[in-house]
């Protein structure tokens, strides 16, 4: 499948159209960003690691019956995916408090959330991705009732599958963000699942092995992503 033209350039991925109107190519770049694009850097190998990591995780989710966008890898840093009509919504599940929930609710990082909690955010950098609720989604027409229900159901299913997968690799799945789109009217998981969009801590030491290393200037960002990939037996070469 050949790229035809660039459709959209995001902060870390570029999306290309192909000769097939139902397929896109995602190019995972080495660019990384945080704080709504205020902090940026280029990290060697990140595009390759995230592309392969994402394909591996999406395959695991497919096997568990969760519909995903990914068809297959087409190069080290590119994947062929279904063309979705994306909903401008981020779905976040948290097993342990970290990041924005600590700032918003004044809770300590590391607090176990039982049961896990769920939040919707609007995808809008200018507004700093504000938290929204289901009424906002319906009133502003960002999604319909059945989309909301399906996104919640699938996001929690992802938690069951991935918490177990990461646990076996000695990792805690602290939280993660998912984005969904419509493919022929059905809700399908799009975007990516990589250490850029989740928090993963070592089970024993609680060492951070995700994008917080970049956000917090801890260094060893790609090395941490590679460590996670290695523990999950993701083939990187
Ligand atoms: N997240 C993301 N993109 C965003 C906002 C959040 O991938 O634009 C991920 C983030 O990496 C974390 C989870 O969603 O795994 C929850 O993020 P949080 O709300 O704590 O925001 P942050 O602390 O990243 O500002």
C-alpha cells in the first residue's frame, strides 16, 4: 500500500491517505511533546519502538475481542490502519492516582483506586483538553448514547486485558488514555497504545517507565520504553 498524500500531522504521528479510501498509514515520528505541545524533543528510535509496541498491544486487544484500527506493520515506523472517523474525545481509566487527578482532587500520587475510575476529556490543545462528562458529549454532538456506552465498555475491557499482561511483565498499569473512532458505523479503538499515552511503573520499585520520564526530565525515556517492550517480548528488530 502506497502513501498518497499527507492528511494530518499530529505531535508525534503523521497520518497519510492511501490508494484505498478505507485505509490510512500512520507514521510514528521520533518527536515527543508534553504539556499540550509546550515541551518538545526528538528522541532517537522512539518512532520505531512505539510503532512496534502499538502493533503488539493492538494485536493482543484484537485477540481479546476488542476491535482496533491496526491492520499490520508496513515498516519500522509505519503501520497500515483502518480509516476511522475519530471522536474528539479521550477516555482515561486510572488504577492508581497520578498526573492530573492528583492536581485536581488533591490526592497523593500512588493511591490505589478501587474500583478504577473513568474520565472523559475533550481533545483540544488550546483549551488544554478539559474534562467533560457524558452530557457534554451528547449536548455538543461529539458522540451518541451508544458510542458513549461502547467507549466505556471497551476502555474497561482494555483494562482487564492489559493490567494482566503488564502484571506478568512486572509492571503496574497506572492509567492510560484511549481514543475511538467510527468505522462503518461501529466504535473502533484508534490512535495508539504506547508508553506515550499511559503510565507504567515497575511493580517492585515503582520506577516510572513511561512519558513521565520526559515530562519530569528524568532522562532515559526511550530506554524505559525499550525496557517495557523487552519485558513484554515485543519484537523490536
Ligand atoms: N494522556 C495522554 N494525552 C493527553 C492527556 C493524557 O496520552 O493529552 C494520558 C497520560 O499519559 C496518562 C493518562 O492519559 O497516562 C492520564 O493523564 P492525566 O489526565 O493524568 O494528564 P497529565 O498528567 O498527563 O497532564
